[in-house]
C-alpha cells in the first residue's frame, strides 16, 4: 500500500484479545456492511440480518460482563469498534450504540435474577433494543415526560407516547422511562418492555434528511401491561437510570461522529490525490492541503477526547463532564469535517454519486441526539460554575 492516501486507523488497544476483536470487526465490515452501505441508505433499508450476525458474533454486548453473555471489554475498546462501524455505515454504528444504551438500565440497575433471565438474550441472542426517554413535549427537558405507568396489582399499565425512538417498531425490547408519581424527576421509573407487548404500536417512520436506513418513529403505549418483575431499579429511580445511561450513550455518539468524520476525510483525501487540475493533483494546492490537515487534526483530537473519557469510565471515575465534552466536540468536528469534504470534492461532493454528501447529512443528527450540543454546554458549565442562579 502506498504511504500516501487513506490508511487504516492505528488503534491504541490494551490487549491481544482486543486487537483480534478489531480484526474480526474489520473483516465483517468489508464482507457484510461496506459493499451495500450506500445502496441500502438510499433505499432506506435497515440491515436487520447484519445486527443478528453481530449479536451472534458477540459485537452487541461488548462492554457488558461475560457472565451474562457479554464481551467483557473495556469501554475504550467498545467505542473504537463503534467508530469503525460508524465509518462504514452510521446506521450500524449508531444502532450498536442505541442497543448498548437500551441494555444499560438492566445491566446497571436490574436485580441479579433479572440480569440472569434477560441479559444473555439481549446481548448475544439476536435481539435488538431501543431506548425510550424523549416525548413530543419532553426532549431536552427529560424530567417533564408524561407517559404514565400506573400500578394494577402485580402489573404496571403504561399509557402515553414516546418520540424520536431509534429502532421503533422493529426492536425486540424497549427500555422505557415512565412517570409513576407527580414528583418531578423523582417520580420516574424504568421498565423493560417486550417489543411484542399488547397495546404497543409504532407510528410510520419519520422522514429524515439523513440516516435513512435507521427507522426513527413515535411509539404509542395504549394500556401496555408490564409485570412488576420488569421494573428496573426502585420506583422513582428512573431518572438516575436515564442519566447514567446517557453519560455512556454520549460517548457512543462521540465515537460515531469520529467514525463519520474519518470516512469523510478518507473520501476527500482519495479524491484530491486522484483529481488533477492545472497539471497537478489538487492535493498539491496549499489551500486544500491545509483543509485536509485541519480535518485530520480535529479527528485525532476528538478521538483522544472520547478515549480519555472512556478510560475514566473504565477506572470507575466520574465522567459526566468528559462525556459531554466528547459529545460536543466530536459532533461539531464531524459537522465541520464533512462540510469540508463536500467542498473539497467540488461539484462531485454535492452529488449522490459520492458519499461525501451523505456523510454531511448524517453528521447533523449527531449534534442533536443524546442531548443537543446546547445541552452539553449546559452540563459542562454546571460542572465548572455550579447551577444557574435563580432569578
């Protein structure tokens, strides 16, 4: 291979097992994901069989304990796998992160009996999960959610609507946050709801500007009955479950953003090295070389930021602020990098014949999901200067 042009990312992996894992992931990408990514995104096709294959291969349970069928990998390894998947196709990388988010409530707050009963199938049994927090009137203000869960004997009855749910209508299980008391954030409880529960229906998928292969839709709960054995954690503990999951989920989004940005840089680099103008490759022109250098620098900085946050998580240290910083920086960097990639390809960058325009459309959503970047700035500022003063 030439020393110039796109190269595989050199990974800082802690063990031989992790290096073998990455080799497996790259082989799966080249065989199952990359060849059809552009075509399936144009058609809006969700790669359900790919997720089943990934589940059987252990790739959907990487950061969870081996005793429950997980991979037992540190978060710094798991996130680098997510980055590789997102670089090949964001629908797959983001879907992996969402699935992990959906498993977090049970793994972190469920009883041993619940984990033993459900986690093995969720992590390696071919199932796919979704996470249900946002609602039509409760997005950034998650504590304002209105979906209710009312006690009826040994069951809970869920009624309400969730919005912007990735995998809505196709997931096998949903981690759902619902209101069980009128006590603000302290009146929310988490539940594990089967995908085929009676009274649970999905609206038609939203028509989005990008990420067309990944279904996003409202989810309606019309008297959905859930046994108390599927309550995750204590009554009123749901907001803590949600915040804990979101800290980890934001690192998944940061990794996805770096993957998309890396794919955009690789495309721009290959194009500028191969395209000649005025008798020279366009990559010879200083203005374009500096753009490439800035793109690469943003990507490396973002990767270092999310890995530093992941290592804090692995060490059991607080990482809320670092996760917010990583999500903020990486997704902003992806938006700038993909926009630059379109510019570097000129007119070709604006056509669907090249993937640069898809990367730019996909990067935008990463600044919004798992808390908008404005919310990330609020989280960071609160850690630096304390809560806002009352007025």
